[in-house]
């Protein structure tokens, strides 16, 4: 049975919510954790290919997008990647560093969910799911501020933590509950959009679907060098997911030979196979299907590679190192890893995540206008913001 009165109600049993509930419970607060899903941590379970990229060791505020890029500093400093790693090790969860800074479970993401559940249980948190919350209202009762109405009855409480996440991956139950509730209490909302998401364009060539290579994708001074994958509808891969968070109908510059001098590489290829067809200068520099596509688009002259003049090589080099890509859109929230935008940080205290004009209301995790890069940053924001709220609620 759910109590009709408690100190803290945390709505949403994801990464941020479970952390907030555990911390509040550890401080002796009578805490109730609710979720509308049949089990907690559903987004954790599918992350990192089922192994959960649970943090990044370099989770500095510079790796996050927000209307106020400095907002995340306090929470991130209050609970660091090393702090979360210490918790993981205390629960004897085996982990590894896949690429520099990116930490994954050796076995399963379920280890992280079980760890958070154990933390909540040890702290006396009352966990209830599936429970649907319909509305949060002001209670004004003695010792309470809010009334949380659910399909299992209503509860009065002193603090509410909104931790229901953003709009990404609706098949896992994503809703706009946190955004609607924040608006109800007068908090601003920064325009939302899918982030860490594949890009689409009407002219995508299905014959290239599945072709992958290393590339650098950039918009202005922001750029990411990583894997790129052609899809039936456009482009994907880590480099594209990263730059998608910054995309606002801009052109994206693609360098298909990152870290290399394209003109010099083409001259070497010309010297190595002078009697081969002109298109051979592209062989070995990019995958075969892409090489054939580029050769056709560039209408290379019907000569041997050795007879290609430098001026033609420069044209090819420009296409390889500074190709302008114009996306038409994204794959949307269904394929996005996170939501960009959200509850305006100007309305929140940066140390506690409490609403400035609504004492006792806390907003954490993805619902807030703080969006991390790919690679464990968004989980670290969840742990840090959940910790900050849980220590104050």
C-alpha cells in the first residue's frame, strides 16, 4: 500500500530518479519512488548495447549543451564520475574502459539497475510501479506542500522530484509529464528537439546503405571525428549523432579523411597505380561503393590515374575533405538517444535543482535543459542532478 503522506515523492524511476530517491532516503527522509513502467531503469537497460556506458571520466560542463552552459558545473562538481565509479566498485560490478574515458559494465546494464534498487532498498525507499501520476498540486497542509494524485490514490508530501525524463524513445514510455508539470508551476521551457539522433535527407542514396568509415562532422567551430554510417534515409554513426545535437537547419561539413591531407593522399594513390583507371585514386581512401559513387558524381575523365592533372586531384580532395551535407531532418524521438532543451535552468537553483519560485519542487535528469555528448555524459548528468536534488529535498 502506498502511504497517504511522506516527506519526498520522486516521480520517475530512471537513472536520475533512483539516485535522487536513494539519497533522500539515506538522509532519513520518508521517500516514495513511483514509475508508470512495470520495472525501473528501462532506459538504462538498453543503453550501451545492453552494457550501459554509465559515465565518462571527463564529464566537464563543457561537454554539455544548455542555454546556460555553466549551469551544470555545480551539480557535476558535487557528484563526479569518480564518485559514481566508487559506488559501482562498492557493489562489485565489473567494468571496463572501452575508449578513453568511456566506462561500461563487463556483464549487463541490469547490474546498474540492481545497484540503484539495492541503494533505494537499503535507504528504506518505498518503491511502487506501475503507478500512473495524473497531476501534482499544491497541498498547503501542515508540514506538506504538494499533493500527488495517482491511480492508486493521493499522497501529501513536502517535496516532489520530477524525474520522468524527456521525449526520446517513446516506445519505452517517454512522456511530456515533467514538461507539463513544470509549465503548470510557471517554469519556462526551452524549445525541445531530438538529440544524438540520425539525420535524414530526401536525396539519400539507398545503394550506399551500410557503408561506414571514419569521418569528421562539423558545424562552424564544433566538430566530432568518429564513425559515420550511410543509411537508407541519410547518415548515422557516432560523428553524426554528436553533431546532430548542434544542428539547427545548418549545413554540416564532412571530412571523409580526418587527420589526413586529401590532396597529398590522392597524389600518392596516383603514383602507386598510374596505369589504372582514374577512379583508382579513390580506392583505399574510402570504401569501394562510396568511391564508385564519388567517381560518378565527379565525372572523372576517361584517362589513367597517372594522367590525372593536379587540378582534378584538388577537386576530388575538396569533395573528400570539405563536403557540404544538407540534412532535411532527423529520425525523430523514436531514434534519438536524448531530448535537447527542456525545463529552463534560469528557473532552477544550480546547486540543488530546486525551482526558484516553487519551494520543494525539484527537476532532474533529461527533462532539464542540459544535454550531454555521446559517451556516458548524459548518465553522469542524471547521477549528479539526482544526487543534488536528493541531498536537498
